C-alpha cells in the first residue's frame, strides 16, 4: 500500500451518506446505501458476537495437524489479535449502527487466524499472525484488481475496510 493510501486511511472520517445510514432504523435502511445486504442485517446482534468469540476460543484447543495436512496449530498471539480486531470492528459497527456480519473463522496452515466475509459482490479476508495483520479485498466482477495491505488495530483503518465491504 502506498504512503498516500495509508495516510488517507488514517484520516478516515465517516462520510455523510454512511452517517445518515447509521441513523436509520433497521426497517428504514436505505438499500442503495446498504448495498448488498438486506435491511434486517443492520440489526446489531450481540449473540452473534458471542459466537465469534466462542469460535476463536475453540481455536485455542486445536492441535498441530488439525486439518490432516500438517497445518500448524493456531498461534495463541494471533488468536488474541483476532479477538481485539473483532472488538474494534464490532465497536465501529455499533457506533454507526451499520451492518454487522459474523465472519467465517478458520486458520491457515501457518497458524494464522483467518477472518473471512463473503458478500454478493465483494469478499474481505483478514489474516492475523503473531506479528502482523494483513488483508485482501476483492470485487467479484474485478478479481484482477485485488487489493492487499497491512493493518493495525486502528478503528479508522478497520472502519474504512468495513465501509468498503458493506457499501
């Protein structure tokens, strides 16, 4: 990612259309702004958040070769980072009352935690290792132009990725 792109992400401000979307109630959500999601998905569901944390907690019990292909056991520091990442993302969605979707959660063969969201038009994957957080985002109709980069636990950066995904 270029310095310009990084600087732009760190100065992220909520655009007016997202702010007005945040003020709408679930039944009144503007589907043009909500993009690929039904209005009912706008509801913030803490039960889903508990399920995400339960899945991450379960990963702590996975052993080496958990996939029968010699995968490393999920790294404890990566799991901790994933818990913090989910907390930051959930707080962002709660603050704006925008869509929260639980990720698909798994591990890579290197012991990274993977958080994946698959939408009708876009996919977002977050890779959390013991030392870094990276992402890949792609639009289904333009897979030749995937974007990837490094993240930190900054709500503005996390928020800009989430905004890209849900709009």
